[in-house]
C-alpha cells in the first residue's frame, strides 16, 4: 500500500504527464499548420517567379482590398514569410523532440 506522500507524488507526476502530452499535441498541430503555410508560400513564390516583369501586374491582398506591388516586392515579402515560418518550425521541432 502506497503512503499518502507517494500517492501525492504519483498524482503530481500524472498531472505533469497529461499536461506535457497536451502541449506536445498542440506543438505538433502548430507544426503541421506551419508546414502547410510553408508549402503555400513556396507555391506562390514559384508562380510569381514565372511571371514576366513587364507583362504582368501583381496584386497582394491587404485586408479587404488588393494593392499593386512589383514582382521584387512580392518576392521579398514571401521570402521574409518563409524565413519566419522556418524559424517557427525549428522552435516547434525542438519542443516536440
């Protein structure tokens, strides 16, 4: 028969395990969402790169409207987004390891 002190420790460890498992599930879900976002950014970058600089007008959604941007501006913005996503993915991979 376990002592009350041992029972208390087992209860605390069980609670910590449950919290850790929940945090791991959240981190894995966030990692999947980031991977999806990264694929979307990569596809968009490929599409933008395929357009001629002179022939295409490129627009970016800003809130409820679209604004005209140069190809280089859009590529820079997508590259920054990819860097941000890669950084966040590294963080979540460390958490889930």
